[in-house]
């Protein structure tokens, strides 16, 4: 009997050693497996009744794909000479390519050239006349539009490789983010209800990535269309008033001379010139709005990936979200490597769009200052008042949206920490320690070419400390414009309405 008991103990000890060796081999595979490889633990996690990480809605694969979600937005952008990447119509990111022989490249280069030509005319006007805020605004606007087109041309060269890498990551993570109805036998009904309430998204968060992109793009572009329409209407009303006061019969010439004085004070007006300049203006307006929209959409895509991982982690929390269920070490290693993948992807995104981020924040801050300055000026009619209020509000809303959506990436990257803090000491393994160390020490966020990181603290800092600088800048601009206003006090109503002295020098051609 004692010999049988001894042999039984030997068998049990051998089985335990074999299990430990098997676990070590699994851990080694997780640590050494490249990002492009598939995890053999996926099937194991899907069949694990206590895995707790299978909590996201089932989708068709395309609705949650970044490439498929961005496809209609990129097609729209290419209509306005932005983002000239080929192969967008396919649902597979591997078909994307960049070629210099594409007509899209020619269209993009012509658009950028047109913006830069208007920039040069604006510089010449500043050099030959007095400097005012409206003249510098035209210069900054067209310069920003030209640089934006060039930056998206540069991004288009890198986009096929980036989109393929992102698609590979999506497919590898998808098997661990599907919903099952199985639960652990130790989970109570109250815990199930609480966990489901915490993990199930609602409202906009319940939509697929493609649906979110459509909603956000529709809102931003619709507001941009309304703003541009109000701009045209405001310019037309001002042109009617100015033409009536000056006795000009050609309202179109007056309109274009008011809207683009840098062009039509140096060259004779012709309808084809006006149409061409207006077309370039439309392309420039779109590129300026699309820059912010693109940053919002990429931020949403990155945030969604972190949210899915966080819902998987939070699903293993017990009642009241305090205790954490006992999970095998391979599960924590899997979660940690998923987090590391997302951190690496965020850094890659940042390396490719950080220049766009810097351009967006700097130009938005500049135009906020200019609009604050314009708020001190009396509006000649109700249309201009409506246009100014809507334009300023839209600018503030767009800037806040870019800041908050980008800051959400950093916020979501910090959320695994409470779950890891809740792991009991008996289950506090090496993988949990490594995971917690990375979450608490790694700063995962988008940056403006490493000059600043977009976080909520940055937004508060800019709102609090930079406000003093903006106020000082506004006072300088007000004094600067007050000096110029002294020279205009004796002018007639014609000058006040037409806003430019060069209008009397415009020569109108027949064609």
C-alpha cells in the first residue's frame, strides 16, 4: 500500500513538473512571437469559460476595419486633391499603393501649387502695403492649405504599408474580441449584471468604427459646408453694398476684388481668373477642415482599440469592481502583449502624423486669436454677424474636438492600471508586474513633433497659462489696429464697407 502511495506521489509530481514546463514554453512563445504572427492561444481563450475577455459585439470584419471605415472619407478627400493614394476602392488594405504616375498626384500638386501662388501674392501685398490682421490671415490660410496638401502627399507615400500593418493587427486581435455567452460557474447573477453594465458600450460607443466615422465626418463636413456657404453669402452681400456705393455695375468683379485683393489689385479681373481663384479657395478650405477631421478619426480608431482591450480586462473584475478573478499567467501575458502592440502602433501613428498635429494646433490657435481680434470690430450687416459667430464657434468646436479625441488615447492607455492593482497577492505574477510597470511608466499619446503630448492636462495648461499670452497678444493687436484706425476716421462709408483702398484701382477685362 505504501509503495502504491509512493508511486502515486511520483506520478503527481511528474505531472506538475510537466505542467510547469508547458507553461514556461507557452510564455516563451508569447514573448518571442512577432507582431505579424497569430497567437495559438486564441482558440484556447475563446473556449475558456472564465476568460472574461470576450465582450465586444460581433461585426462583419469590415465595419470595424480602419481601411474600410476610412475608405469613403479618403475618396471624398481625393475629390478635393488631398491624400492621393491608389487602390482605395478595394476592401483589402494590401491593395493600396502609391505611384507618382497617378493623375491624383498631378491634381494634388496643382492644388498645392495654386495655394502657394496665392501665398506668394499675399506676401507681395504685405510687402508693398501696410500690415493688417486680415492680410496676414490670408497669408496664413493659403500657406497652411498648401503645406497641408504636401503633408498628406507625404503621408500617402507611407499609407499603404501602415494600412497593411494596422489590418494585420486588427485580424490578430479580432479573435479575442468576440462576444460569447459563457460565464464562469463561480460568477453570481449580480456580478454578471454589473459586469455587463460596465462592459457593454452604449450610444455612440456601441456603433461600429465605420458608423462612427460616418457620423463624425457628416457632422464636421456639414458644419464646414454651412460655414463656407455663409462666407460666400457674406462676401456677396458686402460686394452688393460696395458696388452700389461705388457705382460699379459688375458685382462679380467687386466680389472677387474684395475676397482676393492680393490677386486683383495686381492683375486685371477676368471671370476665368475669378473662377480659378475661387476653386483654389474651395480646395484650401476643404484641406484645412479635413486636417482636423483626419486627426479626429485616427484618434477614434486608436481609442477604440484601447477600449476593447480595457473592456476585456474589466470583464474579469468581480462584484463592485474590486476583486479580480484568478487568471492563468498566459492570459496576462496575452493581454500585456496586446497592450504593447497598441502602444507600438500609437507611436507609429504619431511618427507619421505628428507634423500634421503641430500644423493643426498652431493654425487653429492663430485663427482663434484673429477671431478674438475681429470680435472687437463692428459688423456692417446681420449676415456678417451670423457668419462671424458661426465661424468662430465652429473653429472653437473643431479645435476642442481634436484635442479631446486625441487626449482620449492617453486616457484609455492608463485604464488597465486599476484592474492590475486589484490582482490579489497570490495571483500577482511576473506578467502582471510587467504589465503594470508598462502601463504606469509608458506615456502613450499623440504629439506635435515631440514638442507637446496631447493630454487633458495639456488642454488645461493651454487654457490656463497660455490664456495670459493670448490676452497680451490681443492687446498688442488692438493697439496696432487702433493706430491704423486713426487714419481711417476721416474716410467715407465707402471705405468702411469695401474695407480696401485698392478696389478703385481694379481694371475689369471683358473675358
